């Protein structure tokens, strides 16, 4: 990921825009919910949830752990976790329309609306997974502590960052500042495949609560 990849899709141009608000984000996904899976996996080659779920499975051994799928969207990430044997997955997302689609997957123990830009009032989870959530945002790097705060001590928080957003939103410096300010334990930072057809890679971040 040495340079920002140009995208032709108007949808991606809209998603890959700076200075969006939470309400902007909610409106984008309200309109996109019904066609999201077909467009992202079919048209753009979205597959980052596959290596991310595999990485999660390699680092979170107990398949009965209570896992939060943060920003679960339509449930592609939850289904990927379920394929690795996780049976106690709880989806949280900003968009009720996306949650309605996720509900059809049958892999979630619970589904609730959540805004990841504010502290979350939740019973602590054993582990947290956030795939396809971070990049341009919101949420942004400074909101990662909200996920760590709802994870039991010693638990893993595994999240991805869109490669274009990583470069365009200066994630390297913003992440470093957040890690230092909150004394976060960033254990791993890896490159992963992300959007195949757009030739956009991603980053995988592994934190320990």
C-alpha cells in the first residue's frame, strides 16, 4: 500500500470521502443495505472479512467466547466468524437497515444499534472483531479505545483499516498518537487482502485489552 488507488465507482467515491458525519454515514448505509453484499463482494471484490476472520480464529481459540462484531453491517463478517466455529456472536451497527439484513444470516445471538464514536454501554465481551469499519470513517482511530473499553482484560480486539483510508486519513500518525495517549497494547500490525478488484489492500490491527 504505497499509494492511494483511484476508484471509478460513484458509490466508493462517496464512501471514500473525508469529513463525513455519523448522520452522513447512517444515511449512506440506509440506502445501501439491500444491495451492499452484491455490490461489494461482486463488483468491488470485497473479501477482507475472510483473512480477518482467519486471523481472529488463529488468535482467539475459545469458539464459545462472547464476541462483539462491531460494525457488523449485513453480517458478512459474522458469517465468516461462524464458519470458523464461533457460536456466541453479537452484532452492533449504526444502521438499522443493515442490521435487518444481518438478522437474516441467523449467526447472531443479538443485534443492536450502536454508534462506535461514543463510549459503549455494554457488558464486557471476551473479544471484539471490527472488519470493514475503519478507514475513512467515522469511526476514526481515536474511537478505538471505545472497543478496548468493552473488552475483558486480556481479550483481543482485532480490526481492519481500509488501505486507501490508511494513507488518505494519515492513519499511521493518528494511530500512533492514540496508542501513546491511551497506553494501548497494539500487538500486531499486518497487511491483508481487502478489495481485490479495486486492488486496494488493508491493514489488520491486533490489540490486547
